[in-house]
C-alpha cells in the first residue's frame, strides 16, 4: 500500500473505519524538534525527537569521509542497509542517549518502524569566517584592503600595518554606545579610519615602517611619551623598512543543513513516499582556529 506524504499520514482512509491491523500515524511533526547528532566516521547518526507524540526521525550514515571538510553540498544515497532513515513511534518517552548509546536500548518499545529503502541525504555545509577584530562580518569590506591575500572578512589586520584592527577602533568607547565602529580612531583626520589607513598619523611614513626596534609591533616604539607611539605622532617620521606581516588568527565555524529527498519509507506492506523533507540545520558542527602569516 503506497501513501504520499503531507503533514499528516493516515494508513487508512479517514472516510472509512480501519480494519484490524491497520496502522495509523497521526502526526510526523518535527518542525519544533531540534536536530541533533552523535557518532563519528563510519557511524554518524542524526535525529529529531517529538516527545509529545513519542516519535523519532533518524538518519544513519556509514561513511568514513569527513562530512564537513568541504564547503558546498554532498549527496549520500540511501540503501536501507548502510545509509538509511528510520521513522519510529514508541510506547513511552525516549531517553536522551537513545540514539547515542554504545549499548542498544531495550526501552521504550518500538511500536511502529519505517525504514527508508531509497532516496538521498543532501548535506550542505557553510563556512563562516571570523577574525574576531570587532568589525561585524556584514560591515567588513568585501575585498582585501592591504592586498596581503587575506580578505578583510577574516584579516585581523585589515590595513596590514602590524597594528591589529581590534586596537584601531573606538576601543575607549568615548561615545558610550558600546559600538567600536561608530567612532573608530582616525589619528590624522583624513577621513580614513586607522584600521583601514596604512599611514595612521599622515606623516608619509607608513605605520609598519615606524617600528624602530623592528619587532613587528609599532605600538612599543615611543620617541615622545607625551604624544604616544611614533606611528601616531606626525612629528616623528623616521622610516625603518619592516617588510613582514604579523601572524593572523581567525576561526572557521561550520554549519550543515540536511535535506532528505525522494524517500521511500517501508514497513511491511506499508509504503510512504516523501519528495522533500528538511531535517534541519546543525550549527557549530566544527569550529577551527587558523593561524596564518601572509607572505610579503
């Protein structure tokens, strides 16, 4: 018996009484359920639980490749043996470790079990880059200000002057709005904020070259303590050829959206066909810290 899936599934007609032995599935509602995951290579499990109806939807993948190593979409074929989807109902509440326990649970009892005999699971992985420099991703310049090969989106020193961007914003919060971008530092008042200005004090010597001890930190080179570091003092214009960038750190936070397509769920002679079913999105499935020193 075939059925085509909507929001409600009925294994017998709502216009007729059901014969003994017919199965009625009256919910299949996972919209408010959180997608969760456990396992590792060769035994990945993704699942959603509806605690009110004692039902679950789960996907198991017996694959050894890294699911999230490449940004974009990967497609896995379901075969009912190695890679498969289960829809189940139970006679009681499902424990927190039901799908992740190394020992198969004996309770609650499964009352209905559908297995996907075919279909695909689409994994769409998105990489979110963040240099944690105080500039929100949607406010970053879309290009590469300093031409060091690292886009501003994840360049911790946008202008390449060896002074981190985070230290060239409104770090004193002088306007009291707790927004470092509303009044970023502009030492030479040229209309270009210091974090995008390679010559912060406008003395025609770029900030990176106002590093007398050449330790890749212009902040600790001070000729006149009453003014501050030389790179912020237009009266001091001594150049030291520093042709090297500081190391840059950024994070890659990955999320994945899982969509099931062309499912054929089978239980005995019962068959349910689902064209598209979005399981949901897993946020922060991987967080990677990267350190890179741009080539000069």
